[in-house]
C-alpha cells in the first residue's frame, strides 16, 4: 500500500470521530443529551483536543463518582476546554488545575516525536478569563513541583492529559495515593503516545487495580 493511501485510511476514521460519528447512538437518554449539549457549547467556544466520544466518557465518569468524596483535578489544561466541561458537570466540587501554562515541557526519549517543547501554549491569564466564575484553583508550574505546599487534599476524579512520559508518571505517582476509594483516574493519549503507555505499564506493575483502554485513546482505573 502506498503511503498516501495509508494516510487516507487513517485520516477518514479520524475525521468521522472528530465529527462525533461515534456518538450517533448517544442520544438515548436525557442525561446523554445534556452531555452532548454541553460538549457542543464548549466546542463552539474553544478548540477541544479531545474527540467527542472521549469528552462524553469523561463526563460520564464525573457523573459516576457523585457519591465518592473528594475534589477533582486535571493535569494538562491547555486552553481550558476540558476543564470547563469537567467543572460544569460537578460545579459543587473544587477542580484543581495543573499546567505550566507555557506549553509542554521537553519530551524525553520515551516520547513520540510528534510532541514538542511549548506545544499547546495558552497563558494563565487567558485560561483564567475563560474559566471565570468556575469552582477552580490554578496551580501554575511544572508538575510535580507545582504540588509543593499542597497538603490534605483527596480526590474523587482525576483527568491526566499531559501527553508525555515524565508528566504522566509523575501524575500517577502523585494522584494515586490521594485518590479516594471508588475514585476514578482517566488519562488521554493511551495507545497513541508511547510515553503514556510506558508510564502506565511501569506504574501499575504490582498494583491491584486493573487499568483498561476505552474507545478513542483513553485509559482509566478505579481506585480500590
Ligand atoms: C494536550 S494539552 C491538554 C489539553 C486539554 N486537556 C484539553 O482537552 O483541551 C497538554 C497540556 O499538558 C501540559 N503539561 C504537560 N506536562 C506538564 C507538566 N509536567 N507540568 C505542567 N503541565 C504539563 C502542557 O502545558 C499542555 O497544556
């Protein structure tokens, strides 16, 4: 097969996924319709890097932890699109937002060459403006340095969207002991980023929880 044919074969399903085709049977309940409406609203305001099906999976998990105590967190905020969505589904909970707000740090040798230093750069000011009024706390800086001084917080829901090996590994190490029983952590870029896969494989060796991949490029686990 020629490279151009191979690219086309990959591009067509991706285009359909971006258009939300994987959600063609997602309208069956009022709760699902609410999620899709929120997704459409946020996509009209901001570039959303998540596929529509991935965004709906996140909203479903935020809803699922309603009886688990704890705050919520996102590592990898970029423009604030996914943060807005998470916060809107559970406005009563504090959402902690961790990002350099200067784009990706340097990738390491474990990472795919598609990631670059400073990629996805959005300033703290513009994201704060977009999330004005939401129940969020910003933690600007390189994670996990940006966690220094945070103590006594437990989480019910965590979204990792940091793309890189070192960042994902640090995210798993920091959030895992702070996730309450029944709490959920979901990560983007599983099976599409070698660094994220390696971080999960290494971290979960010897851990009791199974982690599993979802439609799109996410994986998740429930804390036991
Ligand atoms: C793909 S973007 C996040 C996209 C966002 N969740 C969305 O759906 O709109 C990845 C983000 O991770 C941040 N990031 C990656 N590693 C980081 C680290 N170690 N510390 C702080 N931020 C990091 C980058 O600055 C970038 O904004």
